C-alpha cells in the first residue's frame, strides 16, 4: 500500500497549526485542547513538522500493540556510535525488534514475581527507616520526602544497599543526566539557541556517568552475589541473562533508574496527598489496615489482602498518572483513522487524557476509588504502566514498593495538608509530578484530618472536594 503524507488541503482532517513548543511547555493543556477540538485523533503542525495524537482505547491499542510499525525512539540525542552518550541511551526504550525482545528476555527473571521476596526485605527496611525519622506533629514536604526516599530505594534495589552512599551518588548522577538530556532533547526538537553548548555539556555528563557505572560493576564483581538487588542478580546470572555485556548493562542500568525513580516517587506523593484530602477514604483504608495487616510491616501475603488500598492506588494512578504520555515513531507508512502517516511520524498516546475520558470513567476528574468495585477497563483504557509488548517491566516491583511502603507509613501516621498551601503539578519530560512542596503535618495514625482548601495548578489536573467549613479544631479519629 502506498500512502501519501497527509496534507491540509483537506479541511476535514483534524489538524491544528501552531507552535510545537506549546506541547513541550504544557503537554496536558495542549492535549486537552486538541482532544476537545478534534476528538480521538489530532495533529499539531508547525511548518513541515507534525505531531499526531491518539486519545481513545482503540487507537491506543493500534499504536501500542504493533511494536514493529510503531517503534520506540525515546531519546532524541544519541551521540555518536562509540560515545558514552550512545551507551547510556541504549536501554530498552531505545531498542526495537529482536534486540528489544532479547533484552526483555534477559531482564525478565530479575523483575519476575519470583524475585520480589528478595526486594521486599529492602523495601520494608527503608520504609521503616523513613517513618522512624518522622515525628508526630512535625511538618514535612511530602514531595521532597518521597523523591529522597525513592532515590534511596531505587538505588538500593537496583544497585545494592551495602554501599548505599555510592549507589545514591550514582542515582543522583543519573537524575542530573536525565534532566539535562531532556532539556537538550527539547532543544534539538525546537532548535533552541543554547543547544550546541548544552550538547557538549551533556556528552561530558554522559562520560562521567559511564565511568561511575563501570566503577559500580567493578565493586560488585568483587563481592558475593545477593538476591536483594537487580545488578547483583544480573552479574551473577546464568543462561539468557549472562549474555548482557557491560556496554549493554550500562544502558539498562541508566534507563532502569531513570524509569523507576521519579515515577514511583510521584505516585507516592499524589496518593498521600489525595488520601489526606479525602478523609472518608483515609478512614476506610485505616480500618482495612487494622483488620488485615497484623504488624507494623506487611508480609508479602498481606499485600494481597488490602482491596481498599489497592483501589486507592489504582484510582490515584488513574487520575494523576505519573507517566502522563509517551511516544512512538512509525517505521513505515501507516494508517491511523483518517490519517495517512509517512514513515518517521511521531505519534503520542496519553495516559492522562485516556484516563480522564468521561465515557470510560464517569466523573473522571474526581478521585473516587469506589468506582473500582464495578469497573474493569481494558488494558488500553487504563494504562498507568503502558500496554502491549513494551509495558513497564518494573510494574510488579513498583506495585510491591507502593503497597508495602504506603502500609508502613499509614500504620504509623496520618497526614494533614497545610491549609491554603500552593500545590502545583505539571509534566516534566513525560512525567506528571508535583512541582511545588506539599506541606503536611504528621498526625498520630488514628486521627484523620479534614479536607483543607489548597491553591495552585493542581486544580487544573483534577477536582478536589470542597474544604469542610467551619473547620473542626480536632482531627477526627479513625473508626
Ligand atoms: C509507579 C511507577 C512506574 C510507572 C508509573 C511506570 C510507567 C511506565 C510506562 C507507562 C512505561 C511504558 C512507556 C511506553 O510505552 O513508552 C514504562 C516502561 C518501562 N518501565 Fe516503568 N513505570 C514505573 C516503575 C518502574 C520501575 C520500578 C522500573 C524498574 C526498576 C521501571 C522500568 C521500566 C522500563 C525498563 C520500561 C521500558 C520497557 C520497554 O520498553 O520494554 N518502571 N514504565
């Protein structure tokens, strides 16, 4: 089939002319507008550059299930073939076809359900340490606490906790490189004037990162293997997994850290914020934990006995998905709805927009965990971890971290958001997270605070309940 690039001679096509910068500056506002104007399929065009957007489960399915036609090209700036930048951008999200399949196979066991008991101990230890450092009645910033907590957790689970300082230092290097890489990538997209200078700096950062990861391998090789971190399992693996060279492992280590750290931290921050602002739901979770989790720390079996908490996590990841959108590029001519896409066309799908469709999720902007008693959306309608052959490889690990650590936090504390706090959230890179502090007071575990008014851009992302007035002076006790 020979397809022609779409042209705007046909005024019926869903094409908006405008700056692509609108999308990079505020992806959610831009996608909401396009969906409102055109429906399930839309194009943003600037001169010869087109960004195509799909917003429906059926179009998500077409794009996500065909990984041959719709390929991943996550990193815009790859560096030359032998550069450190090329190595650190060579993880799963840059791979396609058989290379991607082989890597998924090589990494499969370290992310399987069988590997979880080893990681569970680390998750319990770090969560207990976090809550031991918190004091009742003191104030914390949930956003920075969760980012720091997940820096420690991700470093420990990926790189080991016996040299925590080095693992965290490496995590920080990866975070810095990821941030800079995103800025330079956007510069490449829109030809920002600073691009050339920033590019040089990016290459230097990649070299430093590459050296530090090699140093980590060296440290690990001198030690007996453990089953509590991913790197040790990979370095001591047999069979398929042994086929990973050091160069390949550098790409995987970088991507795994970058994919795991902030996505999970943001999910924690949003879930704690939403629970604190919905007292009835917080009370129901507390009741459940009292009934179903015997000690301060849940066993792996107990993680499967908390349906109320599960619905809360599911709903939090629906209404504020940490991964808000992602992109594919067509490898050949493709037909999507009424559009003929030439090879090399970028196509964007969005968790945030799909999850806020009122035909799939009635009253979609409200946090309403009870809805999960009666709905069971398709994998392309509810996709916080993506869907299809590139679905998040770390999803079981992430869910174990989130369930375990939330239980440990909620067994020890409740949270009261500071009245009139400014809570901002927006997308940076592809991730939707808080961009302000989330100030909260730590309460004893059996107290549940009232909803308070908050300011900030959070209101453009979802509808919060009205604050309870007159505000009661004492927080309510959980039943
Ligand atoms: C709440 C936490 C997390 C969320 C919301 C999340 C979300 C996602 C999503 C949406 C994708 C698919 C991206 C796409 O289709 O373009 C993805 C892929 C991926 N995630 Fe996660 N993730 C989380 C945690 C983790 C963790 C803990 C790890 C590993 C330690 C991880 C590693 C990866 C990797 C390697 C990929 C690429 C898979 C591939 O291309 O085959 N993620 N994640």
